[in-house]
């Protein structure tokens, strides 16, 4: 097969919602299109915010409209697109999209199939792990966002080590500073008056993974020592109502705001006095990195790939997951020690810029795609080492 011209890439995810994997797609897909790839982004479910934002950035977006995880019509729609557009590279993100990419990519004889692990996937049951182990060899490569996720893929899921590549996550590094008047306006929107301390977390409201009940329990302890402290949870998700009830039970609903989804993430982070990532498990820690990138002090849990991002005592403070007392103590330490908080904030900016800029990741992804395309071109009639071809 000839791979001359613009390589044709289809990126497949589960939904066009807002999350870490989706944000990664939003920041990398337009840059790959800029660099000479012909990019389409598709999701298994219906249309959502990510689709609008991709199209605003000039990337073609397609929703396949699945009515459930076992809606087999989606496989036919995906197969049709792959064949019609003569896709050369199929990239999957998240479990169900990975599964679809592997199976339909095999049927369609797509030259390069790359699937992606974003988390340690504690939620998986034995049958999910069995499916993952059985279908992973249909990929030419399985990428992970951290060394922790790579170890999990190999040791827990049984994926062959030679198949797994680490491509650490990255972000668009914000430039400049927020206007003080804009910062005060945002702080008011998030429930903080002048002179208040504002502590926030950001992400999907899903439990127990995100540790938000632990965050609210630690808020109860912090209120005792800091009367003018305020808390904000930015994001939305299925546990919002339960978490609002939890805030009331902890006695902190009067000083806690559930702000919903906000897309002005950098300005939100700049408006906080302290960012907290209380997750019980996490593949990388993207929101902690977003806080570091603007110099906001970070307290996070020592789980998954987070210690690869937040260096304890250097760019933030790490505490054990699920430990209410330790989380509250870590926050109190930075709230009392302004010099330490400022030093960690400055070091966070330096680390984010030096190691986690989006252009680095885009270059690594593109190099992987071109390497696998060249390998396919070198052996067009043989099965690739990573997988067996279909007859499509």
C-alpha cells in the first residue's frame, strides 16, 4: 500500500463529552491536521460539546449515534467510514472505543491500529480484563499516558510489554496572566468574596474514583481553622446530586459551590488559592498539571501516574488517597505557609513548561504513526508483528 500524501487518520472515542481523554484529542487533533495528517474524530455515542469545539478548530467530527454499548449498528457505520475514507491509521481512546477500533480495524484491514489506556481502570471486572487481554494484540501499539498505566497494562491486564508505548499526557501551556478584575469576577462566580480563601477541584463528578467525598470531608476540618475558606467543585457528572447531599451532611454546603462545566480552565486555575486533586485512582493527573502550569499550588493524592507529574515537596504536596486528615493537613500547610506555596507554584510552572507542553506530545504521536506506517509499507503482504490482519 502506498502512504504518499497526507496520512488519513481517524481518532475514535466513546463520547463527545468533557474529560481528560477528550481534552487530549481536542488539543492534539488540530495540530496533527496542521502537520499534514488528514484527521477525522468520531465518537461511538451522540453529539456533544467536544464535537462543536473540534469543528470550531477546523477538524471534521462524526457522531456514530450508539444507543448503548452493545449497539452493533455502530460497527457497521464505523466500517463504512473506514472503507469510504480509506483510513490508514485508526486510533482508539478508552475501553469501548479501543474494542471497536481493534475489531473493526481488523475486519477492514486498516494498516495501523493504535489503542490507548488513560487510566489504571480499577473499575474493570474480570470479563473486561479478559476482553482487553484477548483483543490488545489486534493493535499495532497500545499507548499509555504514564509509566504507572504501562505497568498496570502489562502486570494486571497481561498485555505484551513490547506492544506498550508510554506517551505522557500534555497540555497547552497558557501564556500571560489573568487581569486582576477578571480574576475577582471569576472568584465571585465561584463563591469567594474579597479576602476569602478559595480551594477548588476540577473534573467529572464521578465517585469513588475522584475522591470528592474525601474532599468534602476534609473541607469540614479546614473550616474549623479557616473561617473565611470557600470550596468549589468545577465540573459535572452523575454523582452531582449525591455530592451536594454529602456537602450538606459535612456541614459545608454554605461555603461550597458546584460550578458545573467551565471551559475557561486556565483562568479558573489562576483564580484559586489552592488546587486539590483528591482522586482514589488516576492514570496521570491532567488537572493537577493544568494548575501547575499557571503557578497555582497543588495538593494531590499519591496514586497512579500523579507522582510522575507532581513531585512531592518540589512542585506540590502528595498525600495518601482516601485519608481525610492527611488531605486537610496538606491543604492547611500551604494555606499557612505562603512562601512555600509560592515556591511550589513557581516550580510547577517550570516543570509544566519543561516536560509537558503539547507540541512535544504531538511530535511523539506523529513519529509513532509514521513509524508504524513505514513498517506496514515495508511488509505489505505479511502480518504485522503486533496483530493478525483481517480479510476486509
